[in-house]
């Protein structure tokens, strides 16, 4: 079965794919005819597709996030590849395919990511800080297992948020060893909390964000996380004036660094500065790695990456 | 007794003033001599002053925020007026002067301002919103009676914050009548809460801000007020997911309108838009009025006003 | 008859509408066929429509800004509603429909708006200022009766400009009472004159701006109004060096506040500052109100509003 | 007699200079003593000076813009040269020195500059354009003979404005020959009119701007010149809707190119684009030439030049 | 034969044109049909075209940059003209048409442009500077004969780069005469070298840039030219620390003036300032001239020009 | 002996210090008297000082970068500490003090830093890359042993540049292990080369930059390093078109990320992105660490740090 990022123009193929998006449209013919405008995906990437002969039954059968078997042919439309679907059916149990095999996912198993995060929480020595972090991790609950870290910006896939946290924890540990003036408890706590409200800021399924929640739009994940820390302190009987509460709220609120990037205050303690730059380093490098991973093998340049000054990355060969 | 904004070059005068700032310095003479570098103020304005013959006793006698009787002469230094102090002594009970007569203050009595604010709280029909507002007003306590609204930007005087709120409530009432689509409860609540954490963000005495608090620098009054609303909800048994909690937190967080002005989110409900523009209108007009009020009568242009594109205002005569 | 903002997908309907835009296009079929690409509107909103079976007679019959009777069916195309027109004919006298019932219009009758503006002119006490304002109001003539205040930004409908002026006059009156240091004559005059050249800057019909005039593009309504005041002074025998001429020209030229928003000078008299913030307050609140008024009832968010940091407004339910 | 830009540290000298600025100040001694804080200038540059032994008669004798004979010694203060004045007296008729020999001036005689400008007016073929230009040139009157082009930015010396115009006329003539699509009448007229209101925008004496006029601050020379063209048209019986009036007002209003540089509209006819870039080229090159001319011979770098991205210019030796 | 910029809607015509772009696409019909989406051009402009009846032979026959004879009809699609091709064939020798007649080209013959540039090189008096310039001109070789100066920004046609250099040399000569403080050798050398690496930065054919080279994207023509000067110095035995090498590298690196426009350093010698403003003047005026030349005769406004603040230019008639 | 950062107001002390800056000035007395305006430093920090009784011999004796023994008293001037020097003499051999003990220096010995860098060069596997790096390291020579990394921004002390490189190499090694898609040779080479031209861009002594070199101002260290790589390739017989030359020049030129920060191109290969963010992370964290290290023990906030959004850092106590 051909993976999507291996398809070339004129290829005829049969395979299983996920209907990531599906819309019923009509041609300009007289009389107009119904057709499906589709986005297919698998773990390797995604491609747009058209199905021109939609029957009334088809309209009741096919919906987004369903697995299908497809016979198709690859064509070029406006310099981009597009599939013309010849035959399509829903998958059957005997096909032996699993939904989660068709979505992009972090390269480490979610259960292992969560294990690492939980271990990092336990490694926080200061009991007050640990308590506050535990409360917030509990509050977000199992969503941490599968949420992406963003809609499209970076780590936009299944368990992307947990993967982002784990990679940052590795960098944080390294830096705390290299620079002992940093408080390792605050670094760990800051890394775990900085995006902890994202699963409530965005609405996602299978690692794909469909939209932002009302609360997400009106408050944003920075202020939401700050509110959660207030809630955690009250529920845990920790003084709201505690320097630990203050430090964690400051780290969370300042982690976008600048007002125009959404932070109402700028980093003003050492660990807040560190957190912002660890976050940038991990996010930017992951954007590069993901863009290189999912580009067609034949290309030399990735698409433009908004988070990298809207530049494309060149796959240099030495 | 001559008010400070009436002093002219070469005037000799005697009067009571407040030592707003006082610093002990030394001349470049050999041997160097001690002198005081002073800022005098009264309700009409302020002026810098020098006292060249400081005795050891003087050093133990004079401190900022003390009332003094002064005999002096007005000189010009770098195109600005400056007082050369000839004699100085602390005020005595029999002088019959009161500290609060020497500071700039809102033109309405603090007790009346607080009364108006309390009445506005009572006028909020929605019980949940009223409860949340009451909690925050109680939390800030008697500081609301005398705090300024800012360090220098606008309403920077005794009871300036309460005065700002009261004037905005008047504008808010007018607009709610003019445009009934606005929710009057949210407008009133937003006006009262938008700067409610300023007395904890800044450290002030007699309406003069000396500096920002640590919490003020690390969180800012927007996020602080959002945290207070969380606290108010928990303590009042109001669901944190309530649309009223969400609306109030949104109004508070968005009231600076833009990220570069400190808001992590932009106004996205009608009342948040209204609040920002009511706040601007009141603050900017007050800057103009205060600058015109405190400028020397002989001048045609006020000093440059940072909040008005750093422009001076011309006192036009028609 | 169904209003446009009440139409839902799959609705079949018959009704009278205005052809706001109409373009003859051709399908990609072989041979290609003619069709109409149409925008229909009524006072409640607008919707795009297609008419696939265009006859040669139709091409001579239907033109923009004509009233038509339509039988159609609502479909979804690219997530937006679109009408497929089944039958179309021009309206007849016996249909008893009037063009002006189908366009968006200020909520107050134009004749009443003009009356209010004229009254405000009369209320200007200073005869020189009153004369200058009268000259400019006369110069713009009856266009003030029906012109919108902008192409799309705010008050973009029939009599929108007069409505904007009237609302601002109400706010201006309130503020002059609240803050007596403002000169009420200058505030009234500034409100009436600030956009007075817009009807010459833009070309509009029925409250809909089709484009900017050559003079509008090359000079802009700020410099045009300044030139008009020069003309008014010369024709009325008023000294061009008069402080009243200067003040009015300054208010008009500075009312966009910043260079990047089109003002060659920044507000530097109290009334110019006031005018800019009254203008902002009215324009921004009207954008919100209009967006909420014209959005489909089923939606929770308005479209993005360029004048409000390109944010959508949420219809919060308390 | 030593020119100011030839003075070196420790030089003792006697010579005639102009008192460009003079302020009476007092030392910190007890009792304080009066001294003069002075800026001396001649045609080669300027230098600050102190006169420590001011007598009561001196206070009545010396004022800015007076010529004096000075005996002094050059010292270094904060890495800059400064004169300690030993003796000072006003010049006498028998000294045979003339005020105008001591001020910086354009390198061409004012009378010749004016002649060239008048000739260029005559060379305008279109009678309507010529009439409008003549009116404005007449209106500014003899001030064109000696006004500088700016306070400090460029051509800030006696007859600097006329010199700027003449040099631009030379460039304009060259470009109209190189690119015949440009209308030479509009180019000439635009060059003469673009800064024509500057002598009313600024208050200057002997080529030195002391401040901006009230009208200059409230309207700016762009809108003022636009108003003048309106006035010129009315007084000359030219239709205000004439394309010539429109073109000249557009060129004047757009010549700063961007809103943030003070233009309410951007250049939108060929000659307006040309004018802006001719103006830039002449102003920037003159800044460089003047900075190189007036720097001390021993230096390699000029001071920072605000109009050149605040960079210093290096005197490269090949 | 009709030139492209003379075509009007509904015209039927026969003529020779260049296939500037050609893409094979498919209609939405069932079954879909192949068609060509084409851009035709001649020296007067370009127009999009469709050819709906593509045969298998056609697919092997027609490719971009081929000359064709076309019978077509002009239609309107989305307010823009578009050709429906009725018949198409490749040109034959007996048609007597030449490829270069169909592309836009500088108004002076390339061979004459090159001659002028070579003469300017010879006119450089300083042997070291002349040697460095010669090396770089030799390095770019015959590409200087035909390369455009940019992809779309300015001088985007055959020999556009050489034409840009020649016009700048004329302006440079004029200015060096007007202002003798400028070093004429550096001005000439700077003009010739400033864009000398563009032919390696971009990939062009017949004056049309298809894309940027990898080296062009990763280094840019400023740093590339600086590297070439290093290479020139080493190969010519010139000391890399020479002030001439430094001056030329500085001029080249600073000629975009600002960091955000791509210059790592700002102009800091007189000739670098001059070069930047000569470059601007020539480029901006050429944008205007080219836009006016290629617009349809019936239009009053050119398209928006990105390099001129994205404004359109109005063809004013006096 | 008291370290400078331990001095308190009113302390009287005797000790050895370095004269970092010394300027001869004159008092305003009549007659004026000579005095020294001095900056003293040791490894712990710096402080300003005055010496009021300068003798003619003193003027010949004391110069910057000389070691002195001082008896002084600490005073407060404008809220900052300042030393009044009572006695001063040059150090003698028998004092047993060494210049290098009095300057701030990297916390690792220069010889060890150089060893680490040399080892990293050897660890580059690709021979072409290694050769290019070796050439540039050789070219900068022994200056790498002691140069600071910047004038004031970060690592502004003895061997600061080498220390910056070594720390970045540690981070680079960690990241290459964490993310194997990065090319470790390019990361190492990029880290060593990115600031390699700084010792030629700046003029420094004992880790203190006095000014930028002419070449540094006119070219900048990015373009200089790019030129050096060109030179390295030519001298080593490596093809200038080699992808390795291109990659290294790209990494060096793009490492400031944005045009406004001095990069003519933006990072467009994975290793260039990585290098920029490693550089930021190390520089920003070092700014924080150095600011915390050198602040007076009694303070809670560091001075404002320009490289950190001009914010001060708070020394939080948990």
C-alpha cells in the first residue's frame, strides 16, 4: 500500500486512508452534479481528492474521521498533486486496519510520554511547587495523553503536547546541570505548566485541532493556566501570596516573551527567561524536523513555515 | 502664601510646602559641602529647590513627605524655575497646616467617590456578577479611597483611581442608554474591576506612586484581577466555567486592547470593546485637563504628554 | 417573504430582492454556457447567487441595483450559503415594492438626522465658527442626506454618515457637560466637519460606495476639508489667520490621530483630542452593533472585523 | 583669527565671534556666583563657552545674536572642546566685522538663488500652474531669501531653503531630459512649492530656527501649502476642481511619502513620485556634505546624523 | 496583428504570440477533459488564455517559451480579459517571426548598454578599483547582456539589469559634477557592482525570472557580491585590507540601506549614501514609467505597485 | 581588601584597583581646579570615583588600564555609590598584584577554552568543513584566547568569546544527540565560525572593548566571516561553489535571524535555524547569570538588561 507522501503524478493505486475532511459540493454543469471534495491522510502526510460520482447512498455513508479503502489515480491540479477517486468504500473489520495507524503521532508512545512527565513531577523537590503542578496535571486529565501542542504551528499531531513537554524536560535537565544557578524545580514546573491549559483552549480529536474553544479565545492558555494555579493554591491551602505561586504564574504568563506574542508581562526571573528560550528552541527545531519529514522525497525545499519567518527550509546535501 | 504654579523668576517668598523628594548631595568644592536637592510641592504643582547650607542637625530633621515652612528666592536654571532656599524649618502645630492640603487630589471627595462606586455595585442586577464585583472591591479595601490610577500617566493623584472609575461610570451609563444592545451590568462591572488590582500593583502614599510592587511587575494588574475573579468565584461558590466569570475575566484581560499595550487577548465581546474605548476616552481627556490645570499661567503650551503621542497641548484662545 | 439573514441551507423560497452585483460568466463546459454570478441583498444582509440558464434576453434585462422577484433554493458552497436561482423576473409596479426597502439604512430617518445636524449648527454660539460650518455643510449639500460614512469600515449604509455625526453630537454634548473645560462650539463644529468631505472622497449610490473619487485618492477627506475651510473663510471674509480657522483646520487634519492612520499632524488642542476619541468610540461601537445585527441568528461569532484588530465578536449569553 | 573648527585643546586665542546662545547661570559655590553659559559660532562651526566672572554690567550688555571680541583658552570637557572666556567685549564699528560673515550660509548668494528660482517659475509653460506658483512665491515673500530649510535636519543655515530648491531644480531638469514621460512643469512647480510654507511653519533669524510657529505645529507645512494653493486658485479665478490645482496639492501633500513621515496621502502621480525621490536625494547628500564640511579636520567620523539612520559618516581615504 | 495590450472584450483575432506559461489541467466534467491553462505574451504585455480541446498530440507539441499562431476570442472572466483559443499551431520558419520580438526588453540595444558599461569601467581612474570591477564584470560574463534586474519589482525584462546600470551611471555622472565632494570612481564602481551578482542569484531566460537559485536564496546578491570582491582581490594580488576593497564591499553590502531591506550594514561613507539614493530614484521612476507604458490605454490607474507603497499611479491629464 | 561589589555608603577603605577609565576635568570654581573623573574596577564589578586634588605630576602619572592603590571613602551621588579618593599611587612590584586579577574573566581558563575549541575542530568529520574552520580559527589567531564576545551585550569580559563558543558547543552536542537529523559537523563548524570575525570587528584590551574597528563598522562580523570563508576556500583549493562553502556562509550570514538584527538572509537550512536558537539561548542565559553575579548583594533587582527587552531580573527567593 502506497503512503501518501510517496504518491507521484499519474500513479494508480489502491489503499486504506483516513477521510480527514469531506464536503459535498456541486459541479457547474446543467444540471449540476454532486461530488465530494475530500482531504485524505495517513501517518505520512495528506492529499486532496475528488470523488465525482456521488450517489445518494454515498451521502449517508462517508463522513470525516472515517477509514476508507480507495482506488484512485494521481493528477496534477494547480501544480499540486490531487487524487481522482475511482472507487471508495468504508473499511471492514476484516481489513484489519486501525484508525490510529493513519494519523500523525509523536514518535514516542503516549503512555511513555505521560510516564516521563509524571516522573518529572515527582522529581520536583519543593513540596508546594510539586502540589501545584500535580493539581494542574490532574485537572487537564487524560487529554494530556493525546492533545497536539498547536493547531498548525508546531507539534500539531497526536500526543504532540506531551512530546513537546518531554523534549523540553530533557533540554531543561541538561541546562540545569550546565548552569547550576537555575532552580531545577522551577524549570521542571514551568515546562510542565506553560502549555497545560492548551487542551482546554483548543478542541481536538485524534491530534487534529478543529477550532479554539470560546474560553480559549476569550482568555488564552496563558491566563487560563494562571487562573488554574490560583485555583490549585486555594484548593491545596497554599497562600496565594506565596513566592512559589507568584513564580509559577509569572513563568506561565511571560513564556511568550513579548506583548505582541501574547504575554502580558515579560520574563523577569532567571527561570522564566530560560523557559522561553527552551520553548523556542524545541518548537522551532521541531517545525524544521516535521517539515523535512513530511515533504515529498523529490522536493528540495519544504513549504513556507510561518513560525520560521515564513521561510522554506532547504534540504542541503553535503 | 504663593502657590507653586504662580511663582515667577526673581520672586522672594515665604510659605508652607511639602518635601516631596529630598536627597543629600555634596558640592564639587574643596572641601566638598553638603547640600539638599529637593522637590517641593503643593496642590497646585511642584518645583525643584536647593538648600546650600546644610547643618548636621538638618540632616536629622528633614525627610520626604514632611511639611516645612520655607523662605526662598526663585531663580532660573536651564530654562526652568528653581528655588534657592534661604531658611527652612519643620511646621509646628500652631502653623495650622494639614498635610493633605498640600497634595494634588481628585476634585471630588474620596468618600463621595466611594459612595458612588458602592451604589454602582448595588445597581448591578445580576446577582452573580454583583457578588464577584463586591468580593474584589472588598479585597482591595480602603486603598480604593486614596490610590492614584497610575504613576505618572493619568489620574496620578490622591483618589485618582476612584475618580477615574466614577467618571467612567458616568460615561458608561450614558452609552448604555444611547445603545441598549450593551449589557449595563457588564459595563458597570467591567469599569469597576478593570483597574481594581492597581493598588496591589503599585506602592503609593498620599496619591504618589513610589514604585511597582514585585507582584505588580511579575504579574501586572490585568492578570492579578483575573486571578482575583477566580478567587472570588471559588470563595462565593460560583462555577468557574460560568459565562459571567468568563466575561468579567475577558473584559479585564482585554482592556488594554493590544498585546503591545499589555493585553494577552483582544476585546471580543461588545462590552469589552466598549470598556476599552470608555477607558481611553476618560484617561486621555483627563491627561489634557490635568496638564492644562497645572501649567504655569504664562505658558501657552503644556509639557509633552507621553500618553498623547508625546505631544504638548496648546491652550488655544478664540 | 424570507429575509436574507433568515435563509437556511436547503430552503426553497420566493421573494423580492435587490441585484447588488451581477456579472455574466461562462462555465468550463464544452461548449461553455453563460451564467450570472450575482449578489442579492435586502435590508437584513446579502448572499451570493448563481443563475445557470441565462438566455440572450436575460442579458439585456438584468443589471445591478435593479429589483427582482426570485424563486430559489439555498445550497452550501465552500461552507457558505449560496442561492441557486430557479426563476427570476424584474419587479412590476403591481408588486408594490420600493427600492429603498431593500437597502441597509441608518435606524433614524435621514430627514430627522439632517434636522438634528442643522440644529447643532445653529447651537454654535461663535458666529465665525458657525459661518464656517454652515458654508461646508452647504457645500456638501444633499449628499449628507444619504451618504454612508465609509466603504466597509463602519456606518457603511444609507445615511450612515449623518447617523455617525448625530450619535457623535450626542456624545459630545454629554462630555461637554461632564467636562466644562471643553469648548462646546469647537466640539460641535469638529464633529460636523471631521468627515464632511467624505461625500466628495467616495462615489456612492443608495448608501453603497463603489469606489473612491480621483480627488479622494489624491487628497483624502482630511486635506479636502481643510481646503474647504480655507475656501469658506475667503468667501465669508474671515481672516485666514484667525484662530478659529486654525482650530477647525487642526481638528479636521488631526482627527485620525496618527500619521500612519492618515493625519499629517497629531491632536494638540483639547478639543482635537476629544474629537478623535469620540470618533473612535462611536465608530468602534457601531462596528460591533452592526456586526451583531447582521449575523445569522444561528451563529455565535460575527465575521472578523478589520477595524477591531481583525477580531470576531462573540455574542455572549449570560 | 582662528576659525572655530580649527581650534584645538589648550589653544589660546583672540577673535570675533557671534553669541549664538547665552544663558545666565549660577555656580554651586556659597555664595553662588553668576556665570554665562554660551554658544559661540562663526561660519565654520560652533563651540560652547563659559564666562565665569560676570559683572552686573555684563548682564545688561551681552545677548544672543550679538557680535563679540573674545580672548579665550580652549579646554576639554566631557571629551568635547569648550572655551574658557578670559575677556569679552561687544564689537565696535571700527572692528569692521559684519554679522553675516559669522553665520553659516548657502554657498551661493541668496540673490542668485532667488534669481534662479524666479527664472524657473517663468520657465513653467502652463499658465495656470505658473500663476499658482507665482502666487505662493509672492506670499512667502522675502523670507525665501534667507530662511533655512529645517531646524537641524538638513540645509539648516542662511538661505538653506532657496539653496535646496535650486539644487533640486538642477536635478529635476536633468531627470526630465533623461525621462521625457515626466511633465517638466509639474516637476518645477512641485519643487518650488513643496517646502514653500516652511518660512511660516518655523520662526528663524539669520538662518537659525528658534522654534516652530503655532500654525506650523497645528497644521504643518504640507497642509499649509495645500491651503495656500486653494487661496491662490480662488484669488486667481482658477477653478478649484482644476486638474492642475489637484496635481499641485497632491504633490505637496504626498512629498513626505509615508504617513509616519507626515504625508496624509502617498504619491500617486508620476511627478509626485519623482519629487519625493529628488527631495530625498538632495537632502540626504547635503546632510553628508555639510557633516563632512563642519567636522574637525582631525576626526575620521562625523557626528551621528539623525536623517541617515542615525549613523556617522566615515571620511574614507583611498 | 493585434498587440496584447490593445485587445478588447469580444474581439476575435489571429496572431503570433509567445507561450509564456502552459499547464495541462482537467475540467470538472464527468468524464473530466484535458485543457491548457496558458499565459500568452508579446512585447506589449500578457494575457491569460484557455484552450479547451486538447488532443494527445497537443500535449506533446506545446511548451512554454514556444512561439505559436493563435486564433482566439477575448472574453471577460472575473473582471479581467481572457482569451478563449479556437485554433493554435506552432510557428513555422516561413512565418518569419523571431522569439525576441515577443518579449519585453530594455529600450536600448543590449550591445549598446554593455558598451556604455565597459566604457564606464575604463573611465575609473584608480587602477585598483578598476581591476576589482573588471574582475566582477568578467565573472558575470554574457549574462549581463540579457538579465533582468528583478523578478517583478523593477526593470523585469530583457537586459533590464544593464539598462538599470546605464541609467544610474548617467545620474551618477550628473551628481558627481553637481557635487564634487563625491569620489567619481567609487560612484561608478558602486553602480556597476551593486547588483552584479543578481544573474547568479536568479534563474532567468529571455528576461523572465523563473525562480531564485539556491545560492541566491541562501546568501543573497549583496553577500555574494562581497564574496566576489574578496575573490577579485585575491586573484588580482590586491591586499584584502585595502581601503578600496573595504569601500567597495561596504557600498555593495549597504546599498539596500536598512536591515529589513536586506543590508547587514547601513551606508556610512558618502558614496554609499549616494548610491542607495541613486538606486532608489532610478528604480522607483522606472516602476512608474513601466506601469504607465504597459497599462491598457483605456485605463486611468495602473495596477498597484508593490515597490511604491502598494499604490496605483494615476495617469493625470492636464 | 574590599571588593567593589561589597562597598557600602560611608565605607572608608584602602585597596588595589584598576583604572578602567580616567578623564581630566575642571571644576566650576574660580579659578577652576583640575580633577580626575575615574572608573575603578576589579573582578567583582566597577564604580565611579573622583579625585579632587590633582597635581601636575598626577597628570603625568595616572592613565587608564593602570593598577593603583587607593585610600577612599564611599559616598552617594544621584542614588548611586561613588568613591571620593583621598590618596592614590601607582602599584609597585613589591605590592605583588597582577593586572589580570582585576578584570572580569570567563570562569574557565582561556587555555582550556582554546583546547576545547581545538578539539571540537578535530571532531569535525568532513575534511572540507574542517579545513575551512581551521583556516578561520588560524586567521583570528591568539585573539580568540582573550577577546570578549561583545562590547556590553553579553560575555563582555576576558575570554568571553571563547567561553561563549565552548558553552554553545556543549549545547550543540546535546542537541545533535537528541535530534539526529541535525548534521553535527555543520553545527560544530557554525558555532565556531558564527562570531569568529568579532576580534577584527572590535578593538579590545583585557576583555574590554573600547570601540569598533572601521572595518567592523563598514562590514560587520557577519559579512567579514563570509569573506574569510571565501578566502579560506581559495587558499585551500576548495571549490567556491561547494555546498559546504555555501552552507557555512549561509549559517554565518543568517545567525542573527532577522534583517533588523543584521542578517541579510534568514536561516533556511536546519543547522542555521539550530545555530540561531542555540546562540540566543546561551547569550540570554549568560546575560541573566552575569547580571545576577555582579549586582550588589543587598539589591533584589538587577539593572535593566537591554538584550532582555530592557527588563530587570528579580532575584526570587523561594
